[in-house]
């Protein structure tokens, strides 16, 4: 393997523990001797963080699905060109809290934009960059809502606040990606923090050994 870094994305529904687990995952990868950059979507660079404010704030009807998909793709383009690619090229591991598969699941599975169109936007905006591994955390919807509600004191953003049916379509989309794409792994997010971290680590063990 060259000194090109590894790219991981962590995906899943709201409140399943992505941000919490990414910190633990990064600690374990650093202990194995690698530099790790943690980032998030939408966001990660000043331009993409500005687009994040447009996407997550305001009324539920602020954006229709096509405009929303374009804004996520524009934010991702800036994120990939200015942060993710340079970090990988300098040999660092990058862990992104959400990436392309969130657009495929939310704007695709949840809002009806075709997967072909989402992937076309990704090719234009981000040169089609895919993670080496995508870890999808899955948790019973009620438990996830409870975790997020405790953390946010009931203040949902404009996408988080959509219907249970929408979030269930999002989850089904993530499952369908794992059925056909080997890089996508479903990981049970229930139980203790440590139990979830060790499940995640076992899904990237081969990448750690090969690097
Ligand atoms: N979106 C994003 C799209 O529609 N299209 C796209 O292309 C992209 C990139 C982003 C929103 O944008 C949408 C998806 C989202 O709706 P966000 O604010 O970045 O939103 O938030 P989310 O990514 O949805 O994630 P959350 O912040 O809601 O939740 P996390 O990160 O999954 O969960 P976390 O780690 O904050 O944990 C939630 C709570 O649970 C506790 C934590 O301490 C925390 O309080 N917890 C546990 N409790 C018990 N046991 C465990 N094992 C626990 N693990 C965590």
C-alpha cells in the first residue's frame, strides 16, 4: 500500500451515536499509529459549513428535494477538494460523520431523487470519490429518537424533524446499499459505547492490517 490514507464514513439515522463513536474509532486508529482527521457533513470546511446553515436551518419547506440535493453536493465538493483529498494524499486517515450515502438515503430513499442522479452530482462535484469503508450504525427508531431528544432537549433541525415514515425509508435505503456494495457494513448500535466501538473496529480490522 502507498502512503495514501484511508477514508471511512460513518452513516445511519439521527441519534444512533455516530459522533460519539467516531471519537472512539479515531482514538483506536491513532493508537495503531496513524494520523486521523475527523470531519463531518454537511460541513467540514468554511464554505461547506456555510451551506450547512442553509440546509439545516429555516422552515421544513425551505428547500425542495432537487435544490436540497444540489446544495449537499456543492457542500461535499468543497469538503472533498479542500479537506478530504489533501488529507488522504498526505497519508492521513479521514473519518467523516456522514458522506455521499446520506444523500443517497435522505435525498434518494427519503425524498425520491434517483440514485443515478445523486451519483451523477457526486461525479461532477467530487470526482466520484468513495470511502474505503462505510459503517452504517443501526438502532431501533424509538431508541434513537430518545437518545437524540435527550441530547437536544427536543429541538430537532429541519431534516431530523421529518416523519417516522421518512426516517424508515432512509434506513431501508442504507440497508439496500449494504446488500450490494461490499464497502458498506451494517453495525448494530445498541448496547454500551464500548460494545459498539468493538463492533465498528472489527469491520475495519482488514484496513488497519493492510495499511
Ligand atoms: N443529511 C446529511 C442529508 O439529508 N443528506 C446528506 O447528504 C447529509 C450529509 C445532519 C442532517 O443532514 C441530513 C441528515 C441529518 O438529518 P447532524 O446535525 O449532522 O444532521 O446530525 P446527525 O448526523 O443526524 O447525527 P446526530 O447528531 O443526530 O446523532 P449522532 O451523531 O448519530 O449521535 P450522537 O453521537 O450525538 O449520540 C446521540 C446521543 O446518544 C448518546 C450520546 O451521548 C448522545 O447524547 N449515546 C448513547 N447513549 C447510550 N448508549 C450508547 N451506546 C450511546 N451512544 C451515543
